[in-house]
């Protein structure tokens, strides 16, 4: 039956298929572990999937990103897109510094602190100046990005990994904005924001001491 395959396929295509099946079914007998790494990298989009999943695998990251959406919705107007955009862009820059920087024991506590501070922004009865809000969000975005950079998996394309977590972060921000827009239409929205903020502060403290 081999002549039948050769009749349907060009010789190079036929050999490529044979090699592919050999890689998929050869198991641990592969001579180099890099073969598995290359296949895994190709399947996962050269780091896109890892980047996409990384921000939502940690509850502290996830809560902080939702908070950014809630805060921007609470402020309203152009802040709805400016505050999340600030977080995403600065986070990407922070990832680059994290990739080349050294490990720091203060990163995880700072991420937990971001949940506390963002929660307080929801609790406060008054609204901070917009530039100060952007500065606060940007500061913690850099910390989150630094953590993404330090935890970047091996054998991925950094730029693809960054696009992955930027995409996930943007989606979570949009969800946060959507929750905020629904909350703003409720008569007891101020109370609900305060309750949410207090819950976030408690969660952030738990992340620090746990």
C-alpha cells in the first residue's frame, strides 16, 4: 500500500508526516528532551497560552485586575478605558524588567497590597484625583508585570507570552467594568462598592499573612 500513499503525496510531504507521527508516538524514547519541548511550544502557541493563563491562575492577580475595572467604572467617563489601559501597558513594561531583573521577596506582598489599596479606593467615599489614581494603578501594574516576567516559562517567545497575559488582563478588566456598570445602576451602589472594597481589603490581608 505504500505506493498508494506516494501517489497521493509528494515525497517531502510523506516524509514530514512520518516524522510527525514518530515525534508524537515515540514516547520517552526520543533522544533529546528538547523535541518534547518544541512540540509543546508549538501546541501552546509559543507562549501565548501560558501568558493567557498566568494572570487568572492566581487569585491575587485576578482580584486586582477585576478591581481595576471596577475602579474605572466607578470614576466613569474616559477613565473607563484609560485606567485599564494604563494597567495593561505598564504591566507589559514591568514584565520586561522582571524577565531581566533579579528575584525579589517583596513582589508577592506588593501584589497582595495592590488588592488592599484597590479595595480602599472602592471604600473611600470621595474620589482621588485622576492623575493620582493612574499613578497608583500604574505602580501596582508594574509589580504585577514584574511577577509575570519572573515566572515566564522557558522555551517561549517573550513577546508572544506578553501578548497572552495582556489579552487575559484586558478581558478581566472588561468583566470588571461590566460589573461596575451594572452596579452603578443600582440605588444602593455606594453601599455595594463599600462592602466589596472591605471584602477585598480583608482578602489582601489574608494573602499577605497566609
